[in-house]
C-alpha cells in the first residue's frame, strides 16, 4: 500500500509540474507579445517625432507662426494684407463659411465664369464696415473716369508725328560736323595731337567738339547714341597715350590704328577714327539703315527744310497740345480716384477684389474643414490644395486685369516645413501611457512566472524525495526475497 500511495503522489506531482511548464510557456509567449507591442509603440513615437508641418514665415524661417486659412485668405498683418488664394487641383478657390454666402452671389453652383461686378458693391459694403455703399459707388465712378482718361492718353502714345530726318551716306552725314581743329571732317586728314603732355587733352577736345557739332543735326535718341560711341572710342584709345606697355606700343605702330606715335608726337587719322566711331554708333542704336545698294545710310535733321519746319511749327505742337490735355485729364481723374478711399480702405478693397475676381473667373468650392489647421496642413502636404498668388496689371484701356500663379506648398516662399511639436507632445503622452500599461502587464506576468517557478522547484524537491523513498523500498523488498 505504501508503494502504491507513493506512486499516486508521484503521478500527481508530475502532472502538476507539466501543467506549470505549460503555463510558463504561455506566459513567456505573452511576454514576447508585449515586447513586440512595445516596439510598435516606440516606432509610432519615433514617426511622430519626425513628422513635419507647414508654418508661415516672412524671414526664411527665422520666425514663424501657425499656418491657417485666415493667414492666407483674410486681411491681416501676417500676410501684409495680400491674399494668397487656397485653390484645389482644378484651380477653384477654397472658401470657408464666411465667404460662402458671397461666393453664392457670384456663382450659385461654384462654376467658373460668375458675375462679381453686379454684386461687388453689396459684398464690399458687407465685408468692409468702415466703407459705405455710397463710397464704393463713388469709387466705381472715379475708377471708370480714370479708365477712360487712361485710354485717351494711351491712344495718343505712339501717334506722335515723327521728326523728319534725311538718310545720307557716311561722308554727307559727318559733313554736318564741319571743321574741327583745322580738319574738314568730310574730307578727313591727320590731326597732330602733340606730345604725351598735351595729346590726351587735344584728343578729348576733338571728341567733345565732334559731339557738339553733330548734336545740332541729331535727334535726342541719336545724339545719345553718338555721344556714347564717341566716348567709347576715346576710352579705348586714350589709354595708350603716354603708356609704355607692349600692347600700347604694338597698337601705336599698327597701320590699322587711327592713333599713331611719330617722333614723340601723337597723330590721329581722322577718317579711320570716324569709321570706328560710326561702327560704335550703329551698335549703340543710332538711326542707321541699309539702302538698295547695300550701303549704310545715317539719319540727320535738316532744320531748314520745309518738311522739318512744318513738323516743328504745326504737326508737333498740335499733337503736343492734345497730349498735354490728355495728361491733365488723366492726372485729374487719378487724383479724384485716390481721394475716395483712405489708403487703408483702398488696401482692404483691393484684398477682397483679388479674392472675388478669382472666384468669378475660376469658380469656388466650399469645405467646412479648411478652418482646421491640421486638415489644411495635410491637404497642402498631399498636394491636394495649392497656394495661388494674385498679381494685377493694367491693360491698354487702363482696366485692372488679374493674373494667377499656382504653386505647391513646398515651393511657396512664405511656407517652411518644421517638426510638428504638437504631434510630438501628443505622441509622447500616448507613448508614456501605452508604456505604463505594457509595463504593468509585464510586471504581473513576471510575478506569476516567479510564483510558478518557485512552485515548480518545490515539486521537483518533493518528487526527488518520493523517488528516493520508493527506491529504498524496492531495494529492501528485493533483498528479503533474495
């Protein structure tokens, strides 16, 4: 009976030992699962630390503020009272609840091609509390008058009767310079400039007198080009006077050079000099044309001709009088237009005009989520929304025209991508929370495994005891029968 009881007890302990082994394996698997879970939590935290968000900056990131719909689409000092349109992939303007009722007045269904002008006064009077509808209507009148005055003025531009000129050969053209320093310019010759102490001064005097004499027969633009050509020629060759450089010596000894040095005296070949000056004159934009024979001809004014006198006494004064009147009309209209609004009011009106003209031309789309900065950032980062700048210009009739330039947010000058501190803080809080839960689970598993391992050790000791007693009984029993 004693051996049978021992055997039963041994079986019980062995069964319990095996059960503990299975529990330890299960708890070990749970602990491995917690390790994997902790790795996932850590990865999420690291991803949050590297997440980016767009901020608004006007100094390349030295300082920045949160990017919001108001930053882009509402007048404020942050955007310097300049709208930056938030647009979708189709170019339609994204609007919030503030602008929705006004956008519906322009285009009920958001389609492009709406009518802003007919409701402009009502919209601006509603959005600009310091401006009355009467002031807006007055501004419309003065603006229309300014457009008409601009059109009248522009219509006269380019209609100025051309100053009559004669086109003639180079020699005839230069003959107008007469005689300079004893040299008949049309016939050419050699001008002795003197030695190195006086040559530069003589050279300069020749060039200046040539400018003066030709100025009597050149138009204003041609005179500027001729003076430029003369100065360029003088600068190129005068530096060689008194110079001992090899380059200057080679030039002064060259047959092709207009400036030569002989027996300590500098001599200027007038014909060669004038030929070079005319080449530079053509390059500077002087009035030069090629005749049917392939010869270059140059324009000059004959102030004694009947054609020139008719232009001077009749045609030009009549045009000048009309042009002056148009200028005066334009200035009056401009002054009247500038007096309707204060500078601040004009800026505010211009801000909303840019937005609602864009809505009329390109359409609109309402989204109640765009006031959420996180959502706005996400849409910009995913290139679902774009930032469109609005530039204004004036057509030939003086009417304002709008030009749009869209850019993805990462290419926009005033946006900078920075680490998302809010996301990082939220991720840290979540990380610490999840970590505490995992640590608590792990602590319970460790305690349970420790208890099971202690129990397992005790069972092993009991099994050893039973096996020892059993072995002794078996040995004693067999010794009796031996």
